[in-house]
């Protein structure tokens, strides 16, 4: 069993709720119907505090991606509750949920999901344009964000002209451009070589982990375990270790 990498002294009880970015209580998730039901999550309890990078680890198929999809508001639990930044996601209607995600949550995907016909800065600007920013302001902020992640000199390049590590940095810039309070990353290093993976995790740690912001990284890449403030281990739809502070 994997132990928690670092476990700082818990804050006083009065401060825990204000620092709690994610709270999952008794979360189960079923897929399918009748005789074909599959239980992906089995009563998961999880707390994630602001200012920390939490690694969610475990074998393929253990429920990691299902769990973060609920935290990101992309799936609803069959039972239990998921609260993000003090908001119970089940109580948000479709439009309000979309607005909540757009304002508060950034998502970094395993396969980058960049638009091939757009340059790096245009890809990074997409979340701002969707929420109504003018193209001029969105593009200016996108260029600044790419500079922050070390890609200012590649802002005009297209995804096909970038390495895997560079594309992932564009994806991180896109996820952070609207300054979300929760960043969720699904296997951000799995398609990268060792050095590029280290660079991406260093970037996530430095840029994304700040007071008032929480980061969850799903990974099975043991090479990056040292970047976690906490490691939460999952198996067969359950949390084995590290789920509560």
C-alpha cells in the first residue's frame, strides 16, 4: 500500500471547511442497467484542501477517472454527494453547472485536446472567448499565460509544430487562463517521456498550487509521486489510503 507522501498538521476544526476545496461523501457510481450494471465507485469519501497537490493513484479501471469526472461536474453520482468549493454540484441546474465549471474548474486531459487549426495562443484563449471576453483581451492574456509556462516564444505555432511536452504546457495554460480555484489533471504525464513529464509536473506544482487553489492529479506514473503533498490510493472503486486529512 502506498503511504501519504506528506501530511501537514491538520488545521483547526473551525478553519477546515473554509479550506476544503472538495468533499465527497459516500459516493457510488453505477453504469449500465438491470443485469448489466457495473459499480465503478463504492462509497468513496474524499477531502481535498486548498493549497495542496493531491495525487490520485491506482491501477487502470479502479475508478480514478470516474471520480474526478464527478468532481469536475461531468458526471453525477448514483448515491452520495460531491461538494466543490462549498457548492453541492447536484443542486446546480444544467446552465448553472456549466457556469460554475467555467468559472471555478480547470481540466487538463491526457491527450491535450488542442484544436489543430488554432495556434498555441488561440487554443489557450478558448475558455475566455467562450465566456464572452473580446478576442483582443483574450489573446493578450493567452500570450501572457504561455509566457508564464515557458512557451512565449512558441505562441504562434500550431499543435503539430509542438512536442508532446509543449502541447501539454499549452493545455495547462488553457486550463489556468481563467484562474480556476480547482485544477483537475487526468494522467497529464502518461504520453510524455520522463524529462517532459518532470517538467510538466514542476509546472503544475509551481503555477497551479497556490493559496486558495487546489490541484488533483490522476496518475499511475510512479516517477511523479514525489510532487504530491498527498497521495490517495484507489483500488476496485474504493479509497484504500489518504482519503481524509
